[in-house]
C-alpha cells in the first residue's frame, strides 16, 4: 500500500489542477440551491413575485432532472477530439436532437402550471403545450443565438429553463479533464456560450479564485481576476456597486469596450448564486446603463443586453 500512495497522490493532484480550471455542474443540486436562493432573495424585494416565480422555475428544473432519463451525449471519441482541438464539445445546437429537451419542457410547464400562475403565464404555457416539435426547436435556436423577438419573451423563459437543464445534464456527465480556455477564456469551454456573471472567492495559494459562470450549461471556469470578461482588456477596469448595500454584487466595467459583467463576492456572501443574484440586482444594471455601460451578455431569463 505504501509504495502505491505516491502514485495515487500524483493522480489526485492532476485531477485537482484540471478541476481548478473547470467546474462542471452538479445536477439537480445546483437547481435546488438556486430555487432556495431565489426564495431567500424574494423576501421584501421590489421584484418579489418575479423572484418567487423564478424560484419555482428552478425547482421545476430540479424535478425535471430527477424525473427524466438523461438524453444522449455526443460520442466519447468526438468529445475527446473536440477537446484536443480546443473546441467546446457541447457547442452549437446538437443537443436539441432527440426528444429529451422537449420532454424537459413539458415537465417544467406542468410543474409550473400546477401552482398559482397569472393568467398571462397560463396562456403562454397552454400555447407552448400545443406547439409542434419543429416550432419549439426554432424557439430553442432563437434563445441559443440571443435572437428572441420581443413578442416571444414570455415563452423564451420556459425554453431557456429547459435548454439549461438539457445542457447542464450533459455537462455534468463529461469527464472534467483536458478542457482548454476558449477565446482567451471569454467563452464557456464546454458549450461556447457567453458568461452570465463571475464570482470571486478568497485567494488560495496565490491563485485567482475568480470564475466565470456559463448561462447555458452552468459550468464555471477560472478567469484572470482583473480582466474584462467581454473583450479581454486588463486596462481601464473599474468596479461599481450600489451605495448603501454590502456591495457583494458589483459591475466590472471596461473602458476599452464600455461593457460590464457582474462580479459576485462569495467572501461577502457565501450563498450567492450567479443566476438568482443577477436577477435580484437589476437595479445595478439600471445604474450602470445610466452611466453609459453596456451589459456584455444577456441573462436568458431577462433577455436584456
Ligand atoms: Zn457552457
Ligand atoms: Zn472590455
């Protein structure tokens, strides 16, 4: 046993090093935690009804993961070949194939409709329940490419929630090793989508503990601590928070591209969730927009850029 120990340690260190670059999602735990975070943030919040609805949607996502058999993954050899070429193995719209994502949608619609929902939302649910697969796939492609018409935004919330489950379940099944930064780290190495927000935790062993969070597959990847997540500039970076708050969520703005990405401090609040806390801080988005800053990537549940 003793002679084997150093070998085992070496393997462990190798795994830890690759895990430090990429954190694949744990489902359904991620959606359950998110649901709880939405409900906690909703208390006394000006957007309370919407945050409570989002909490129920996250709970419905967790239930769909538990209830349905996961759909297929791309072939293992294709995944390895993509990683070796520095390509995102879950990029594009290949995961729309098969019926799994639409099964997730049906389950989510049913969960939400079982509760109290405003008439307007009930109509959207009924409409989606009647739509043909080809129409739903078209809606999904529009969400994936950030090209949702104004009139379809209510439906897009349910589509986005279902796609997130589809991609997160697939990402959770991938071997975590061998991923490479995509576009200098500005895109998700797993699915090539833009980051929703970033988190920063206490530094350990001199390493940056900043992570960008994918808005689709919900993976997180390590990123330079002070660097624009939209254009990659390291100059002219500033941080803006709302005065009178604990500033756990701030906007990281960039003079080069005039964009911003939110940065959430887990040192200040360990319960932060990139999705729930992004939606609960739309006041910060308004403040930054007034200052002339543009949000770098849309939240698929708000579809604001
Ligand atoms: Zn991703
Ligand atoms: Zn920039």
